């Protein structure tokens, strides 16, 4: 059963798109901002030998570093100024949300409304700078200590290189954070999600070409390609189905006395999405997996006792390894429940229903209603968490065994499909708003003409 909004969206006359000037400006702004992001992924860090770094990356591209490169749109492969991408900001957001749930001061700020949210966002930006600086310094140290058959990756090691690397990478992350906020305010869709989406999509053509090259050279059986396409279509269909799935709670409204009239009792539904957290849990989980081993990946194979534990961590967290899969699943499940608790509060919902006289049939208003909503939400969130873990991990296991490009992984498809659905929904909402504005103007114009005719 589709909602009234979905029915209206399906009946939209897209000829109205040409008249929606505000929507066209938003789309052009979004495309321009994403173009700026893509250009930044091709600007390399100063002081890096590209040939030596390419050899280092190719040696480690099958692990976590390859995942990081996918999310950054190839910036890691080129060691560009956007190599850290938006991941430090996501990590900072995770930490601030966790602290907001435990710190009384941050909880009080959160309840202050818009002013409190602005203050928390400012704290998130400060923490982003700190995390990005730590990661950038770790990358600088790792690059300085990396040597290949061609030579050292860093042309002139030293403090000047470290400081310039930290400033450049932190500046790139902060610029992307600002760019994402601008896309959210002046463009179409969530800016942070669109930046990650653009990074993933940009690598798909090269991955497809590489797949067919593997088939042509005999490195991969031609029978695997149809199976891969079928797997992708199945995953996409599952994502679309689950993302649209809802559990609708019946809400009854009693008869009311409004003035001299008695209004009839009405019924409505409280929609609870099966996957309330959306694409946030996989992104958060990937960000936390990438955070501690970004610099460690560059140190694989280096000699010395100080690097042995780094090599062990990178080997244990390699793609397809049991520890990697276990940590990834655990983080996805945790953030599915955590983010659902952040965005949906059963107590607030129950209080709002009681204020307007609504109730769930058979459940007393107030505390019992909040407990019932929380019970239902917990059950469907468990199903949503299992779905997220399955979509993100099962294709990873199959792809690791078949040595296929990471772009066909479940996490990449989940982000790409979810962000596409969200962006299309926002475009539909802008089109509907434009049509409503046109109807209001026509009704006002018709009313003024009738009024003028009566005066004459």
C-alpha cells in the first residue's frame, strides 16, 4: 500500500520540471559542488613520488586501503589532498552522538533546540580537526618510512613534509565538510552522503572495465559475470524493498467537541521504517574500521620491532578475514540500534499522541504506549540490523573468494542505492512544492478576478 505522497509523486507531470527554477538551481549547484570534489581528488600531496607511491598502493590495495580508496573516489590511490575524505567528520559525529547520550551537559544542549544543535555542531568541527590531524600525521610518518624498489615514497622527509601534509589533509577534510553542508542547504539531498556516493560511483566504470579485462585475459571465468550481475540485481532489489518497508501502528482518535460541532472519530497510522537508521550504520562502521589502521596500512612490510604489531593488525583486519567480518557486523548492529534510538524517541511520540487524543487500540496512553512502541521498534530494528549486516557482509565473502573489484561490494551498493532513493525523493518533494505554489497562485488570481467582477 503506497502513501498519498507516493501517489502524488507518481502522478507528477515532469513538464513542470522546466518551470521549477529553484529546483534547477539546486541541481546545478549540487553537480557543480560534486565536480569541485572530483577535481580535488586529482590534486596530489606535495613532496610525494607518484611512481613509488603507486607501487606501495598496488601492494596493499586489496585490503582496508582499497575500501578507503573506494569511499574517497580514488584520492588515496593518487594520495590527493582529499585522501582523508569526509571520514574524520563522520568519526567525530559518532563520538559526539555517543557523548550526547551520556554527558548531561551535551544532553542539555541538545534540548535547547537550534542554538544547542549549532553548539554541538561546532564541537563536532573541532573534534574533526583533531582526528584529521592525528590521521594525517600518522599518514605522513607512514609515508616517510615506506621505501620501494623505485625508491622512497617521500622525496624530502622531515618536519616540513609532516607539517605540510597535516595542513593539506586537514584542510581538504574541512573543505569537504563545508562543501557537504553547502550541498545540504543549497543543493539536493544530504551533502555528506552525496560526497561518499560520488566517490563510489566514480570508480564503477573503471571497475567494470577491469572486470572485462580479467575475463578477456582468462584470469576470471566468463560464467562468473552473469552470476555477478544476478547477485547485484538481487541485492539492489532487496535494498529497495527493505528501505521502503514499514510497520504501521494503528492510531485511533476519539470523537471531539469543536464549538457546536461533534467531529467523528478518526484513525491513522504511525509508520515505523524497518530500517530507521538507513545507510548510517555501514558508513559509521566503515569509518571506525578505517580510523585506527589508516597509517598502519602504509607500514606493512617494514622492518623493526616497532612495526610488528601494526603488521599483525593490518593482517587480522584484511578483507574477508574472520576478525574483520566479526568487527564489521558488530559495529553495524550496534549503530543500527544506536542511531535508531537517536532519531526516534518512543516517549516523545507517546506524549505527542496523548496531547492530541490519539491512542493505540488496546494500549493505555502514556507510559504503556511508549513501552509498546519501543517493543515494536526494537523488534523491527533487529530485522533491519540483520538485513544491513547481510547486505554488507555476504557479498564481501563471495567477492573476496572470487577476487572481484570492491566496487561490487554490498556496502557500496547499499550506499549508492539508498542515496539515489533519498535524492530522488527530495527532487519529488521540491517538484510537489513547486506545483502547490502554482496552484495557490492560480487560486489567488482566480479569487481576485471574481472579486473584481463583483465590484464592477
